[in-house]
């Protein structure tokens, strides 16, 4: 296009090329221009919302300029790029992050202040982009921040849900969901690309014919068409010009509506088809670590995968390279099995549309993809019923059968006569109906498979994917321990701590090279540094207390120990064990003399998290927490010694307030169940200590910060199977302290005990999550926490030492590992 513009015109273009605003004045000019033109408002009706929108527009313009530069640079350099395919991106708010990463926070803050606004009030106007459930979606958000910040050419691809994760309210102690329509006031952080429209087909039938060259050609036709429209979200790197892209797809009908029906007066059915198309990207499925085999979900997956691959291939084709070079130009990472259809879709495009031979195509496919597993929980593993699959994607089903056939032939050659092995590793599970095992397809279609923490990566090799290690050898399987972005999770969430650290490190370079945190370790026992450290924690606790006052309506004592467990509610994460522990504490305090009470370490036990709407047990846990909160907080015998808080609607923005305020946070999953956890890293990075099981990344955190700076308890992963076996085949006596807790529940101390029957019997019965087995060890660890918290000096030095040793958990490090050992991509500097 540029070449078509005559050279004298090009000079005009260059003369007026848009520049990024420099200082405060230029920002203010842009701000006012957006108020008056983009928003069509004025000084007389510019409220906080309008001011937020105008400031966002000004900042977004800046990002777009950097985005354009970056894309031009990446196109001319023409190096290999990485594409991160994730059905979830749990981004949270964008404005503060954009200001920080672009290095314009001071300018904008001062700029809006002159115009009569407080930056904090404007930031509060932004709704969270909550396009994810929990760990997997938030990891994707941290990863794209790091890919940009470390200058890798990389895009995210996802879905533009109109409704993100539901909003949670607590009514009468129960979770009540309402829709999260986050796009009400338009979204300044996205750029609609109405010109990028991709047709996607579902249903239809297949046929084959032999062409003039005697080649068998497969055709898929006659299905329903929908259109994917691109929305681009700029992803600015921190301290670099690199601004990458997150491309989210929205579904649109191919025909607006059926005019014939419309003219015949059948208005309703004339728009029905268009409405059906739009539902594809309408809503995020609200399950975390759980598979529910709904057709619409499979539709979402194919819609997104087909649009993304089409886009990637279009970009590749512009370089006029032969197909065999595709994996030298393109790396695609599958964020769990949700995008696994991409493996099949690429094979289909190569073989059916581009005429590449099957074996050559398959080499291209497997060299392109990498697969990350995020869970070993059996209920989370995706398996699609063959009939449903076949109906929706008939050609893909055929290709899967062929992939499976060739794979099983290869296995048979390697391990002749091992019939059972063949059945075990087949992509098709021989159940009724048959099922497509997506994880197996992802392994077979990728050159690398990784877990997300050391223990987890070992577990997948020895349990769920054991046979594949036998077949492929161990080198295909590896570990990349998760990480978090220190920009959002330290500097943005805890600016005071970030400033204090910078005063000792000598700069903010630790936000790019987190290992520099080591430089604060010598100050762990420095009284002045300790005082400042303690004051910041206190400030953050007061900030959270104000939030709790506003939303829960009561005061908490900020000198008490803040004990926090915030994450999705799930039996494996064991919030039930936590609340049983709280009940135990309550009963103990009730039994104390006034003198004994003087020795108690006051605690505020803080919970937060959403339950999947259909997850009965998780909802019961929420109800119990709220019931206990009501009783305990109103009990004058207890006073300030114990308070219980449930913070409703836990999300990224609330995490940014809650995490910096914790003294202790709980990561207490049954050993072997939590793949990694990432909030554990966030809490320690903010100076809180962990009370946790020997699970997920807790293990590596312990190695980094030292055993003295973490409270570990509970059975190890290797004992879990035996313990479960015991529960199944004999009567294991209940832990005596837990028995007293259950007596209190059953006697009605926390309201109608029948509500909790199934929750209690899940423990008194098979106790699959080993709550009773770990309970004594949990209480012992809690006791140690109480004692150690009294010794302020050692507590704060442990907190400082822990932070100093968290460098490893930056997502920049994780991304470098992916780039080096899976993607083979190199960074590109953008001036
Ligand atoms: C969600 C849906 C399906 C499968 C897994 C998940 C998921 O969120 N897994 C979580 O991924 C995080 C990022 O790797 C881990 O830190 C969590 O431990 C894991 O539960």
C-alpha cells in the first residue's frame, strides 16, 4: 500500500506522522481533545467516567503508535513468532498497567490532577476484563505481559466474550451469580478490526473424489457459516517500545438476517440465525479445573482455533515461503487442551486445501505445536463424545481417526504384541459412546509437552501420561515452572513496597530482572529498613480494612494477623479444611479463661473466591464460611481475637488490594492436586508468608526462600494413594479435633446443620481430599504461625528474606525458558 502512494504525498505523510505525547502539557491537550471530540462532552459534563475514558483514549493512542512500530519491525525482520492460544485471558484492568509499562504514570497523574481529577478515582471507573476463571487465564495474562516486556514477537489469540466470569454476590450466606456485561460503556482498550473477517464452518458433510492427477481429495461442505471479527488489544511491554497484540475474536452472522422471511412477516425467525451465530462468543464457561461437554463449548473452541490459524497462515503466506518452513516461522503454544483442535485444523488445511502430502504435513504440524498441561484432576480432562464431534466437525473427526491410526501403527511397531498399551494410548476411548481424548491428541500433535511446576511435571510423566513417556522417551516431556509479572503484582499492587525496594536496589531494574531483589537481603535485620517494611504492610492492611468496612460493613483490627485464602472454591484446594480450622479456633477461644485469652494472637481470617455455578459442594463451603463469620463476628466472648470475612466477587482488582495486606496466606491443596498455583508467588512477593502443603510451586518456593521462611505441613504426594486406599477399604478414625468441629456444626451452632450434611460426610466417608488425615498437622502448623507472629523482629526478617529470594518466579524467566526450549524464538529490539 505504501508503495502506491506517490513520493511527494509520502513526504506529507511523514511530515504529519503521529507522535507519542511527550510531557504533561501534551497529555492534557490529548485528554481535552478526546473529551471534546471522541466523547462529545465538555468541561461542564466531564465526570470521572468521562475523564477515565478520555485519559484511556490518550494513553491508548500512545500504545497504538508503539504497536504500529512494533508490527512494522516484526514484519520487516520476518523472524519466527510465537502465538499463545488460550481460551482465557484474565487481564484485569488495563489503564494503570498501560501507564506503568509505557513509563507515563507521573505525567498522567499530574496531568489529570491539574484538570481537577484524582487518578485513583479514574482507575476505579474501569471494569475488569475478566475473560477467565482462575489460574490458567491469569497465567496467560502474565505471559503476554512478559512476552512483550522481554521483546519477543508474540501474539495472544483468544475469544472476545461479551460476558466474562459472572459477578458474585452473597445473599443469606449463599453465592448468587449475575452476568458480567463488561462492555456497557465501550472498551477503549480494544481496536475493532471490522475488515478482518474470517468465515468459519460447522456441521455439513464430507465427500472425496479423485482429481485429474489421480489424487484423492477430501471436501467438507454444506455446513453453517459464521464469521469471526477481530478485536485487537495492545499489549505494552514494560520499559520497551515493544507493544504486542492480543487478538480476540467475536462471532457475527455471515448474513445479517433472512430477507425473504423478513418480508413474509416472519420477523422472529428471520433474525434467529444471526442471533445463533452471535451466541458463540457470548459467554465464558464458568468452570475452573472442570470439563463439561457442552456442544457450544466445542463450537467456541473450533471457532477460535479456525479463525486464529487462518490469520496466522495468512501472515505466513505473505512471506512466500514453502510450507516446510512454517515451523521455522511459527510456534504455537496450546494453553491446556482447549485449543487442541488447532492440531487437526492445521493438518486439514495442509492436506485438503494446500495439497501437502500427509506425512510432510504431519511433520510441519508437530514441529509447530507445544502443549502445556495445567491439571492432573481427572474431572478436568477433556473428552468429547464421538457422535457430537462427528456431527459438528465431520472432516476433523476423519482426520483424527487417521492421526490415531498412524500413531497406533507406530506404537505397534515399537511395542509389538502390547495390545493393552494400544488401547490405553488410543486417542479414541472405547467407551459408549466413544470419546476423543483431547490430551492424547495434544501430546501426539506437539513436539514438546510441559507441566507447570516440578512436582506436577513429574506427576504427569508417572501417572496420566506415563505410557507416552514409554513411547516417545522422556525428552518430549519437560517442566516450565510458572511465574508472575512483577509489574502488576509488585509495582502496581504495592507501589510503596516497590519504592522501598528500589531505594535499596538503586533503581527499578528489579521489575525487569527480578533476581535483583537479592540486594535487599542484607537489610533483613536492619532496624530502619524493618520499620519501613512493617509500616508498608500496615498501610496495606489498613487499605484492605477500609475495603472490608465498605463492602462487608464491619471493622477489623489491623494489628491482628491477616490470614488469607483467596482462590477459586474447590474441594481439592480445601477451603473446607480452613473453615474447619477456624471453627476449631473459635471453640478453643470459647473454652478459654480471660487469662488464657491474653496469650492468643488475634486473627482475621479472610476468604474469597467463586464457585462454579453448578458445583454444589463448593457452594456449601461458601455458605459455611459465611455462617461461621456471622456467629463468630457477633460473639462478644471472642471480640477482636477472631474475625471471619468473606470478600464477595474476588477478581484481579480485588486481588491487587488483598494480596499486599496478608501476613499469612493459605495454599493447602491435597498434595499432588494443585499443578502449580501462582497466587502463592504473588503473596510471598508482597511480603506475606505461606502456610502450605508440599504441593505445586510451594515446593520450589520453599527451595528458594528457605525452609525457615515458610510453614509447611501435611502428607506428601507419594502417600496420597495409600491413604485413599485405606479410606476405601477400612474405617479410618476421624481426627478427634475435627470430630469436635463436626459436633458443633451438627448441634446447630452455625444454623441449620442439614445444610452441611454432604460436606461433613465427604470427610467422614471416603475423605478423598484427606482433610482428616492432614488436620492435626494443619493445626500444629497454625499454632507455630501464632507463636512466630508474636516475635515481630524475626517475622519481619523472614518476610524480607523471602521477598529477596523470589526472583525465580518472574514470568519473564518462564517465558525465556519457553522461548529457548520450546519455541526457538529470538527477541527483537524495537527502537
Ligand atoms: C483450568 C481449566 C482446565 C484445566 C486447568 C485449569 C487451571 O486453571 N489450572 C490451573 O493452572 C494454573 C496455571 O498453570 C496453575 O497454577 C493451577 O495450579 C492450576 O489449577
